[in-house]
């Protein structure tokens, strides 16, 4: 997951689920649905950021509740990072990634 501040006043979600994750569209769409649902539940808690989630091949075999729990963990790390800094989440041009 990558993220950066935006000037819109609300959080946005971007998804990148390629065919490398799963050849089956059904699996890729399941991952997208789960990620959107998780984002929808925490959207009101998030600062004004653009979040980009890029799924890896292992995501296709992960059960739904576990995938949701992992994304919730990333959101908690994002909130903790934002609370620790009084300024923007990242300096301009910083493209570091949250790694597990």
C-alpha cells in the first residue's frame, strides 16, 4: 500500500489488481470487493490521503476475513503515522511503501 496527502479533504482509494495475482477475474473482483468494503468502513477515520493498494499473488489464496484484518492493520499503521506527525504524512516525492 502506498499513500500520500491530497488537498480534497477526504480519503480516496485506488486499486491495482493485475492478472498476475490471479488469472480468474472472479478472484480479482473478490479481492477488489473486500478492499472497497474495508475502506468504506474506515473512510471517515482516515485523514485526507490517496491510498493505492497493489495486491500480490498471495492475496488470491487468502480468506476474506484475513484479508480484511490485514488491511485494517495497515489503516491502523497509517493512523498512527499520521498522529505522530503534525505535518503532511510524507514529504513531496516520497514514494515509500508500508511493508508487512
